């Protein structure tokens, strides 16, 4: 089939058969923009520029011009415009009989797929007084370029927003205990060794010893302190002594449990930081005044005098705060060791129910070829976790199963309506269905989603804002990004994006063909179409009707494709 090319079209009078009749019109001096017509944001906009020639518009005549797009056995009429002669009383554009006149009409037709093969006509209704004249209609354009309509299909190939796992093979942990001392003493009392805090310290060491496959001791830190209510030199010796006695206790416990690790020790002579922290958290009256007064003194001896003065006035400091600062803090640093990749995979094969949801989601990440089955398993064992449903929706979207994706996302949203990735994937579905209003709402709730920029671009593309859309896809290598760049007429960027697409589909090759056609490269166009047809033979039917390739209709290499 031969694809019609577009000529510049114009409106002019050919003849006027009598002095009383309106004449026949032709397209010689008439232009249509764009030429050919092109779908933009589900509409086919057209601007019609014409001129009534000299001595055409009778002084008492009116002419109503209506653009009509005909395709597939039906037609859609655009907004009509009426023009009037010089002696007609009305509000329409007046056209001089002697000089003629230029005019501009604009129309918008709701896009339909069958419009690729269509014809744009102008019909005329001419009147002079009570008489109506038959003015033949004029065909002014053929066909509609529908490349922008690909936006709904390529959106399902874009990157979905994946719900991630929180699995860590090693997780750092720490546990703190403390030994409390009497005022001015460094002896570890038996009562302290029987405290709940020290019992927890001993227990974690025993747990690490018993489960060295799942727990690993990294080290122990000892920090000893003296309260800031004595002489500086005395507190130095006291804090150091407490460091030594607490360290001796820790070493003894390690030996008894048969554990070996590094023990870091330090002491602080006057624990002002601890003092301020405890006072700030207390219920002591005027605690703000206490802290403000003490902060005025930087000299340790002066602060000691002030704390004693304050202690005399506030017994709470003596009874509640200072005793808590006479201590040695014992910090056990260890790691939780999880299953290795191989162990997770082995457990999945043996009995997946014994894996955590984090392990299952992690396994799906490292085994992309098995994601469908793994996510289905995760949803089965953890039906109240939205993440598996969200990720199953991504797989359904990429397979083109929009209804299935919607069902998974409905379950995910019911469990976590505010999850950014769920809203991001709901936006993909809405865009695939051409519902830009719903997509805009979902995107507004997806600002933290990993594919947010892609979604903004896809939304702007479907709304016809190609420049804004292209600004959001820099560095994104998807078919949707490339389509945006094509519609923005940046063919170099589009081709670079298509060449960088990881999983090249038939659509990738078809978009390459469009780049080739728009840059007048027939060989690149033919090669890309050949690759596209090899991946999806159904694209032949589209390509035969696609006006993107009209200029190559007579080329032998192009004809050979069909």
C-alpha cells in the first residue's frame, strides 16, 4: 500500500460561475498545521490557515466552514467558523469583497487508533439572503501520526517501584550494663554483682558463647566515672580505680565463660555530661536554674564548690542524681549473623515457611529469575505484609496484565495506603489506562519512590508537555524515556537512551525506527523495523499504516519488509 504524503494546501477561488452564485473552492492557497496531523495528549489538534480571494465573499453573504475528520466509516466534526460579507449585520469575522481576507481556524478531534488512515475535509455552508449555495467540500489533509499514543503501552515497561527487604546478614548490636559504687569507693560490691543489670551482662556473654554461629562478640567497652562533687585530683584517682576494678570483673567473667575479646577501658574524673543529662531528665524543681548556674563556671574547682552549695539546697541532687554517676558502664558490642545467600536458597527449597519475610524478599532480589514464585510464597506466609503484593504487581505490569496488577495493588494499598512505592505503581496503572487525573493524585503520594522522576515524565508526556517531560528523564534508560525524547524532537538523546535499554523489546526497536525516519536515515529505519518484526510480527500491520514512515513508502528496502 502506498502511504499518502502531505502537500501544502491552500484555499482560493477557482471560478465564480455567475455573478449571483458562490464559487467553487480549492486548496491551492490553504495550509494545515501540523502537516501531517499528529496526536497530542489524546487529541488531534489542527490549525487551518486560509484566505478568501478577492471578489469571492459577496457583501451580503455568509460562509460557515466546518473541519471534518473522516476515518473507518465514521466522521467527527470540529468547531465551525462563520465569515460574513461587508453588509451583513453580525459578529462574525468580516471579509472584504474587493480585497478578500485571511482567517485562522482551530479544531481538536478526540484521538482514535483508526485515525492513522483518515482524511480531513472542509465543508461549507454558503448563504446570501434566503438563498443557500452549494460549495463543494475540500480535502485538505490525510492521516494522523500517532506516535504519542505509544505512551500508554510503554509505561508498563518502565521501572516499577520495588518494595525492598530489610534483610542484613550481619546486624550490629550492643547491650549496656553498669556497676554502681558507693561514694568515694572503688570496690565492686557483691550486691551489685547480683543486680539485674549485671545479670543481663553475664547472660549476653553466655548466649554469644552458646550460639557462636548466630552471634559474634566484637568487643567490650568499659567507661568508669566519678561524680562531680569532689576534688579534681581525688576524682581522677577514684575514676581510674573504678576502671580497674570493673575491668578485673569483666576479665574474670570472660575467662569463666571461655570467651576472648578486646576490652577497651577509659575513665572520666568528673561526669558533668552525665550530671546535666540526669538533671535535665529529672523532676527536680528549678532544674533549669541549676543547669544555667553551673554552666557559668568553667573552672572545675569552682563548679565543685557550686555543686556542693546547690546540693545543700537541693537534697534531690544528693539522693537521686549524684549516686547514679558513681559507676562503671559495661558495653557489649556484638553482631547477629544471619543466613548466607546459599543457606537462604537451601531453606527456601527445603521449607520456605521457616524463612522470615525479609529473607524471602531478599531472596527474590538475588534470584530475579524466580521472583514470581518467591513473591507468591511470601504473600502466602505473610499475608499482612504489603510488599510482596506490590512487587507482584510490578511483574504483572511488565507482562501487560493490567487487571492482575490492579488486583495486587488493591491488596497492597489496603495494607499500607501511604506506601510511596504502592502509589507509584498505582500511577503506572492509571497512566496505562490513560487516566492522567488519577495518576497525578497517586504521583503526589509517591515523592519518595525510586521511580518518581520517571512517573513525572510519563505524566507530562501523556499531557502533551514534552519539554517538561524530557527534563525529568535524564539518565533514565527506558523505552518510555526515549519516547519522551522523540516527542520532544531530541533524536540524538532518544537513540542513546534506546541503545542503553537493558532489556530491548520490540518497542525498543520500533522507536529506533522512528528515530531513523525522523532523521531521514532509511537504512537505520529498515534495520530497526526488521529487528522489531522479529520480536513481534504484529507490528508489521502498524508500520504499514504509520505515517512516520510515509517518506520511505517507495524505497525498495522498505517495501521488502512487507
